[in-house]
C-alpha cells in the first residue's frame, strides 16, 4: 500500500472526505474545520458540494448510475433552469440536457439570447432513474438538499422550472403545469421569483405547445431585462 492510499484510508476512518494540504494562505477557520461526511450540505462550498454529490449513496440510484450529473453553467448566473433528472446521455456524459431535449433547450435559450454558459442548468435529481421513470417521492426527498444548496450558492434572480417534477418540488405544490404557467411564483426556500414552463422533452412530443413555451420564454426575457 502506498503512503497516499494509507493516508486516504486513515482520513476515511476519521470521517474526513478529503483533505487539502494546508497552503500558507488558507484562512484559519478552514484549517480548524475540515470537511467531513458529517458537514451539513448547506455548509459546503460549491466545489465541496460537487465532491459530495459525486460520491453520494443516499438512495438506490447510485447503484445503476454511470456518474452523477451536478449541473452546468455560470456560478454567478442570473437565471437558473431546473429540470427533472438525467437521462441516458446525461448519465454517460455527466452533463445535464445533452440529449435531444437538451438540444431543444439550447435553442430555447438562444431564442432569448441566453446560453448554457450564461445560465446555470441543474436537475431535481443528480442520478438517472432507470428507464427514465419518474423520480420517486423518496428520491426527491433524499436528493433535493443538493439542489437547494446550488440555488443558495448561485443566488439566481430568477428560477425557471422545466416541467412538472421541478415545478412541484420547487413550489411544494401539486397544481397542474397548465395552471402554474404564466404566473410569477416564488421558490419555497428563498422566495426567489420563479416561472414554470414546459419540459423540452414534452415539447418534442407535443410541438403544438411550442408557441406557449415561447410566450414563457418572452416572459423570462422581460423579467431579466427589467432587472438591468
Ligand atoms: N431531462 C431532464 O430533466 N434533465 C436532463 O438533464 C435531461 C433530460
């Protein structure tokens, strides 16, 4: 066993997830408080959160995933888009919305002069449910501390829920998507303004609703530009 492996095992036994060799300029409070598996999610930095998510075994989805899908985009984004859960291609690539629904999402963003580099895109679940089934209530309950922390860290000015699963979690409601569209809601944990629109996968199946989705996009655009 080499020294590094031995050290890692010792740290693991102490409940320490990872340990950065202290640099001269590391703040004293970081030295005093190493990140452990017990550190609450809402106290993690974004990089610590990424690491926590990557090793998450909170629910059974960790057994079937290829990798976790953390999210992509600007950490200081004004707008955050929240989808449901990774699909097959996202599970393989480790990035949200890279399959056919993602290509449509890219076009939706471009139609209002946004891109996956200027917004932040995340999902309710960080792991793919097998056969792309809906997330279970238990999976949502176990996973959403990660999404809550992402939102808390990024502090977007606007959140856009893509589809029913994201809308229902973020608003803590079971109201139909049709009734949620067109109104400015607030995210239950922080009061951040929130709009609801169709999930791009739904729009691929129901292209007649793309017109309504475009109305939602214009509302997003108008809310972001009002803020400037
Ligand atoms: N559908 C989602 O909700 N999220 C993805 O990342 C891909 C497809």
